[in-house]
């Protein structure tokens, strides 16, 4: 078992624990298990697992308390949560774990489906254990992180649109383990202080792409999603300005995207940087709006130009009246504050029709287009005549 991935199972039911252990060992894992939640912290310290499978419904100490304890002890393992408590509770626990900086990777419902469990475990067992930080550092240094682009459109009818931009998404193709999702390497970059180098690499590629497209006759507006750690850097406005100047892209063509939680939880330096972005002529977009804890006073005082409605609401538009009410309210709020409203995660024509009916300005999602490489992006732009020469936008986000 030397060199195998190490898996820790935490479940008070010996039968379920043994089922998971057998499935994992069949896939080549080195496995360990504990039946009491109060044993998990010591087990993580002594065993250093790569993956933890945690039952939320534990006697004595519940799963949420365990997640807090893991975060306090700086756990870096990937975590699979499972429970019979229902999807809403699982999703809420996952969000809490992520808010503490834990790597929540999968959610499984009880009773466990053996085929689903094996598929999940197999996904995490590709290749030999490695040094993720060293690999990411090398990938950044060797410029192995590429950018794909998801089109962003303005709505002109129930299922009609005009292209105004794209969101650029960082992609890492590992030579041995294949595609590594951003939800894995972005948090790793933040934990290891590589986020600055990664952000610079993505922004430079996006701005260079904007410059090339401009030479082809397309007006280009570039946006970058900045981590809270980057927002705490007083030098970031000048660094962005320098990159824009080097590639001949006007500051008015650059949009900084900041998540709602980052904007509202940070202090004076964040507000200073946001103000400086605007003073330099850049635009400012609040991403994932509706998932944070902003107040109207804070929103009123901050210099944003756009609200991006979080996809968790947009993806529920077809099924839930509550989601429609929330999205309608956010669009009204944005317009009352003279902000642009953009919906993320549009996956059906029905959702797009609803968004157009309530006056949402912009949208993006798989119904419009999946992320595209450079060649695919050019084809997409060439298929839309309104984006020629004087079209207003191509926007790019950092991750």
C-alpha cells in the first residue's frame, strides 16, 4: 500500500463504515476508520489523510461541530459529506464547511448507492499522491494555466440575445491527472499564497486576448475576479493599471469582479482599492450577489456598477416561486441603484424568458454557451454580427 492515497472514514455505524472501507480498498486506498466524532481530530493529525468521508449524523458531536474542529486544526484533506438528513441540510453543512476554508468535494445521500460511492472514490484516486502546492507553483511558473471563455449576453427577447462579453475561466490540465477543477486549485492557491501569481497570470492572458480581439475588430471589455487576499493588497490597483497599459487596453474596458462576501467582510483596504479601481476608470461588479450578508447601507455606499445574481437562484427559476421572487427583487434593486443586473447559471430557455420578462439586463450560462477556448470564442463572436467593430463588450473573469 506504499504510496496509496489515505482515506479516513468517520461513521458510527460499523456496517456502513465497513462498506466504505471495502469499496475504497478495492480501488487501492489505504483506509482507516473511526466510529466516534471526538476521535476525528486526533486521527487527522496522526494519519494525515488525503480524503475524509464524514457522516454528518453522529452521536454526541454532530457533523457541523466536527467541520468546525477540522477547520480550527487546519485540515487540508478533501472531504466527502454524507447523511440521511436530506439535501437541504447537506448543502447547508457544505456551505458552512467551505466558509471555514475546508475542501468539501462531494455530497452523498443515505442510503449510500455503492456504484455512486465507487465512482466518487475513483475520481479522487487518479494518479499517485503528490505535492499539490509544488505542482501548482510549477504550473503557474510554466504558464500551464490556460483560460476558457463563457459568453455573456444582453437580452433582446424571450430567447434572443446579443453577445456583449465573456467570463474567462482558469483551466489546469495536469499531465498525469488530467483536468483539475478550479474548485480544487483556487482554494489551494489561496492557502499557499500563490493566489497573487495565479491572478496575475489569468489577468494577463485575458487582457492579451482582449487586445488580439480588438485587432480583429471586436471591442473588448475585460473583467477579473479578485480573491479577498488580493483585495487586501494595496498595490493591486497599480498592478492592474500597468498590465492594461502594457497591452494597450483602456482602463474603461476593465471590470473588477468581487464576490459579495468578500466585499462585505473585508475592511478599509478593500474599500480603498475598490474606490481606486473606479478612480482609474475601471468598472466594478459584485459577483454571487444574494449569497452574502450585505446591508442596503453597505451596498449604497460601495462604488459598484453591476450586480451578478448568484446561479443558485437562477438555476431554480423553473421550479421554485421563491427563487423567482428573489431574482425579481434583485433586478429591481439593481435598477433602483442604477446598476446593471446580470444573471449567472442560465441553463434553460424558460429561465431566459423569465429573466427577459422582468427586465434583467444580461445573462450567461450553458443555455447560451459553455466555456470556449480561444478558437471557439472567435467562432462564437463571428457568428454574431452585432459584436463587430463597435460592439460594447467582451468581459473576462479571473476564475
